[in-house]
C-alpha cells in the first residue's frame, strides 16, 4: 500500500474490498486476540482495524548463551 505512515510498515492487509453506499461487515476474530485492544479508525475513505493478541499468545524470546 502506498502513503502509509512509517509505523504501519509492518501492517498486513488481510481483506481489500471496495463498496459504494452503505454496507455492513462482521469480522470474526481469532481466539488469541485481546478484544479490549481492538481499535478502528476511518481515514481517507479507508477503515483501518488494529488487532493485538493476548500477551500469552505473543511469541517468546529466548536468549541463547
């Protein structure tokens, strides 16, 4: 995608749709998603949805010595 802010360089587009007029979309989230950290904003005709996983679902970093 073009003209994304620098903090969106790791973003992944899962669905890319275009509609005219009113519409409704229901999205089912995975079990490891934290429902309290889901946010959305509408900018320049594009709906951006931000989803975070539960801390327990995040990959762990293990230091190898």
